[in-house]
C-alpha cells in the first residue's frame, strides 16, 4: 500500500482522537443548573387566614435578604383562601440549607405550625426547564402549580412532553413564566409552575392545542390524578 493511500485513514484516526480528547473538557464547561427549587403546600384553619398571611409576608421579606436567594413567592389559592403555596429558588443547596436552619424559618414554623390543619408539605426540586420571567406579574396575575406524577417507566417521556409544553406555552400571549422542576426524592414526580397575566390568558392557554395535546398524552402515563392548583400572589 502506498503512503498516499494511508493518508486519509491517518487523518480520520487523528480527527477521532482529538474529538475524544476534547470531550471531557467540553463536558466540564457545559453549564449546569445547580440551583435548588422548592414548592411548599400548606393549609390552615379558616379563622387563621389573616394570621397565616401575616406570617408568610414576614418570612418572605426576611428570606429575600438571605445570601443565595433567587426568589421567594407566597401564594394564596383562588377559591380556597385557607390554602397557600410557597415557591422558592436558591442559588445552590448550601444557601437553601442555611435558610432552612436559619432564624427566619424557625420563627415562621413556630408561628404557622399551630395554625395548620394539614401536613407542611415541602418538596425539594431540581430545575430541568427554567427561565426568567418575561414581565412583572400584576395584581391580576394567575399562578398555576401542578404536581405531575407518572409511573417510573414513563419518566423520560413525561419530561420530553413537559419541555415541549413549556416551550410552546412561553410563546403564548400573556405567558409570564413557565418552568418544570423534578422532585429530588422521587424522580418520576414533577412540579410545573406557571404565571399568566390574567385569567383570560390562562383560559386561552388551556384551550389551545399544546395544553390539550399534553394533557391527553400525559394522561396515559399518570400514577395519580393530574393536580393543578390556581393561586394569586399575596404581595
């Protein structure tokens, strides 16, 4: 075999070797979402609504001043005023851990626990499709927090469906934010958080093809009822 015949083969081998050598560096430089996300559901006695709102506002104001806090939203359920949700984002696990053991949370739990009539349901998540809010939420904004529970074999398929829904929803009129979180201790459980300009924008979204297609396809994968809850911001 002539030397000239070996040149293409040598070039191909060198190209593959360089690609393999570069791969670890490329992976190391790939951006990772190290933030911690939390959703907390809580319900108090109807007579304790005002007290709960006061406590939630206090802990929100204190938490936003803590190192690593990215956002802290306190929500009240529409139509069920004794039910609340907290949406949190922290820059990393350490900042969240410091917050959880800090004075503000201890004071909040000491005040809210005697008022509760249900479990303090806090779920730690990892963001798998997150983004910035497109515009400030006004007084008419509607927040939707949805717990999606699929059976284990459908986890990856459900993630793909939720990412498609998120991308489509962000392009719709009145969409302010749409995110998908994965629950850390149950990787086939997810939280979708949405913020819409107003009820009309949410109604239009739910009637549009992307949402209807998603609900139809994910329905065959569900391990529990589709649990979407509507809220308004307390601030």
